[in-house]
């Protein structure tokens, strides 16, 4: 069976949905099991094992993701992004489970000008990226059978995300300004969940670090323009006259620095799981077309 940690988050919710639809036996925990406390993790695992359940995989979707808040909340961000993953990895090794751990493009500094490969040197800019990098190191130090999946610009049906935020802003403002000098790739949660499902089902994907995002690249401004086009098309944006204007990062200051370039090279993951990752515009339209699109988040 698969144990999903952080099952109530955006990715965790989607992953549990994929497992249910795919007939994969799973259990999920969130704040009811404290990943920063090894004994709490061990106690929950013991309850499953004593009930005759074998934990084959643990998928860690839990993290401190408030990028700007992390700058003034470093201790707690480290507990969730570094200490927690270390505990999970230690437990996974102890019980003989494989671990899938989710990481981020923020472990890079954004200074590259060509797609990022897994063996490039990391150099995080802020607390969020630093603690996530520490989490990667903790997983590698504690576990022997693990997958670290770095992803970027994640959005999904459940929880807050850039797509819902933009549609809501476009419906309530005559214009919006969006950064046009940060380049990367939007990633639909369902696509990342499908990669995880494929890894679990395959049983022969080599362990290691993988870069997983949708295909193609754009800027946040380009992403917003496509959101507007599809939002108007599907009737989510009533204010079609709203203007989307590009701006530069320095015009929109934030406590945490963002990497200016975080386009991933996906050749390694495609070689491992096959050509199952869609182009980002196709996935964005799928997201909006679905009955799972949450209209309450755009008003």
C-alpha cells in the first residue's frame, strides 16, 4: 500500500484521487501525524503494520510553501521542509518502504539560461529554497531507496493557486500587472500525480532526483494571458475587458527572491516513465474544462 503524507494539500488531495481512480490501496495523513516527530510517524506506521498492512511506498507531499512568510519564519519552515523529510526518510528505510519526496525549482538561483538538469549545482536564494534543499539532503542521507521529484509553478483543483487568483483578479479589476522576467513552466497537479502513479506501478524506475513539470515554457505574464484567454472561452471571466500588463520583478517587490529562470530539462523523467507529460497549455485547458474546477475560488 501507499502512505500519502500531506493528503489534504493541493497535490496530496489530487494524488489520493488518482490512487482511488487507479485502484491503488493507500492511506493518507496530514496534521494528525506529526512528521517533525519521528515517534509520531513510527507509531502510525506500526499501527498499519500490526494490522497486516505492508507499506510499499511513502509519498511526502507535505511542506511549508509560504515562500515569503518563510523569510521571517525560518525555524518552522526548516522543521517542515528539512527535519520532517529526514524523519520520513529514516522511517522509510527502517520499514523497507520506498520514498517519493516532492521538491522545488527554488533550490536553484535562476541564473541559468538553458533548461536545468538534475546534476546542476543548486544555489537557493531564500529560506524556502534553502530549507527545501536541506530536505533533499536529509532524504538522501537517511533513505536508500528514494525519488526526489523537483517541480515548478504547481496548480490544481484543490487549494489556492495562481490560476484561481488571476481569474478572480481579472473579474474584479480593470487591469492586472504580472511579472514578465521570470521564466519557467506551469505544472498541473494531475500531471505530477500521474508521474508518481507511474513510478509506483512501474517498479523499475531508477532511484534518484528527477525534474518534473509540464512541457514548454513561459513567463508568469504569458501564463496569465493564457489563463485569461481560456477563462473568457469557458465563461469564468466576465470582465473580458480586463487588461493584462507585463511588469518586471523589481516593480513587484516581495520578501523572498524568486529564481528568474527555472525551466526544467525533462529528458531524464521522460526516459524513465515514457512520454506521458503534456504541454502546459493543454493541461491548463483540461484543468478549466473539468467538473472539478472550483468556481467558489474565483469569486
